[in-house]
């Protein structure tokens, strides 16, 4: 089976340190890690260190479980983690997500999310739509909170 890659680039209205903090803190992540209109919240547990694991449960009409391990962490610059999603067929669940944070004009963040090794199934479309919604929600949250992410 072939694999596909999702690449999404966004300019977020906050500096890289603020945006990165929303990826590195479970309480903050739970506010925006909801990929569709039918999902109202997420539960997030994480051990934010290289080799640390995380679990994200997206709550809606049914719960969607995602787990993984942090593979690379460069504060305010780079985050790489494995991603195991219940949406994918057995035996093809582990994929990789790379999130790059770069300072853009006006103290904003150019964020590039690359999700690789996705199976060529409906999981690709679901994840592409999900990441787009998630990044829109993240943008809304960092925009409304400015330099104070809490």
C-alpha cells in the first residue's frame, strides 16, 4: 500500500514561543485539539520530553483515541512525534508528525505541519481536514490571548 503526506502551512498571530507553548502543555492543547464541528473538547495527557508519550482523546458523538511518542523537541522551533490514530487500519497506524515554528513578520509564527506515512485510505482525507480545523482553532486561541497564553 502506498503512503501519502499532508503538508499544511499557516501564519499564526502570535510569536513562536507562545504557539510552541500551546503544543507543549496538555491543558492548552486540550482547548484546540478538536478536529471537527461535532467534537467539543479533548482530553490530553503528556510527558513532554524526548521519549515521553502522549494520549489525546477527542470527544464527540464517539471518542477518537490518539497516542504517540515525542521524537524531537527544539523549543520554539521544532516538534516531531509519532502519531497512532484509531482512524487507521490495523497494522498501518504509526505515522509521523513534524511541526516547524518560524518567526514571521510582525512577531507572528509561520507554522508548517507535515504528517507523513499516512496510508492511502480515507484516513488521509480525515487527517487533512482534521489538521486544517485544528490549526484554525489554534490560530483563534493564540489570537485571542496574545502574549499571555493562559
